[in-house]
């Protein structure tokens, strides 16, 4: 069966549309682990990811909404992103936030693993009693029942 010119054009248009859609999908990832100054993981830390600008290659458009993820019980997080520059901030109760502009590269995983500092303002006003009210996260294998600790 011979393809008509119109059928050929539809096929070419379909292939180009599919290729553009695949190119614009999130193919990179950002992962990391948020810790306190002593190296203990911070559970439920908020990671806010804000698109800053496009890379010299990759998608030129972006989501207008920030991406927000929380760390798990071991302080870890992971999120899929498009290739671009992102402002990434880690926030946790009682700690000063930290932010970096991070280049995300297509088909690669980029690490963002900050150690947050105790907030001087909170420490000055509330002292150690504030931090005593935050439940401790087990960090030693002997403190984690029936679970292997993975680094």
C-alpha cells in the first residue's frame, strides 16, 4: 500500500511531536540527605525547588509552581526534574535554611546534601529546651529495631 503525501506528513508530524514530548519530560533527578551539624538525619525537612533559568540546552519552558518534597526518616529525598538551573532550599524546624543554585543535567543524578545549622535566633530565645521537644531519630544500628541501616 503506497503512502499518500498527506499520510507521510501526518506520520512525520506525529514522530516529531512524540520526540519533542519525550525531550521535554523529566529525565534527570536531584537526590540528597539533610543532616544536622552532628551528622544525624533530619526527618521531615522541606526541600523547595524553584526553577531559575534554562540551561544552554534543554527545555526552555518550566512549571510555574515550585516543587516541594519532604525528607524521609533517614533524611533522604529524591525528585525527577528537567534539565535546568534550580534554586534549591532545605528548611527544617529549629534550623537555619540553606539554599543553592544547582545545575541539573539531563540523564544524570545530582546530589544536594546539606548539613543545616541550628538557628541562632531560636537557640538564643528558647535554648536547648526547644530541641529537647523534637523527637530523636535513631542513627545507630542498635537503635533501629529489625532494620538494616543503609548509608
